[in-house]
C-alpha cells in the first residue's frame, strides 16, 4: 500500500513542479507559476509519498 499525502504547495516547491510540467510537455510560461501563486497561494496542491512529490494540480482563483 502506498501512503500518499495531499498538501498545499509552497512557493519554494513551485520550481520543481514547473520543471515536472515542462518534462510532461506543458509550457507554463516563464513567470506564470509565481504570478498565479502570488494571486492564489492556496490553489496549488502536491501529492507526496516518502518525501517525494508524485504530482501536482492547481485550481486557482484568478479574480477576487
């Protein structure tokens, strides 16, 4: 059984998930991750097991 925890992503983890997206063929834009994170820091989530990030997802609010 794999123990997976879903947590909010921190700003420090954003470069890693941006690189993961790039390896998956997605182009996030150079400044997009930080811009979206600063707009809605609660909108990024990571799946972690044994201290390793398995994946991420975002559901961002873009207007107040």
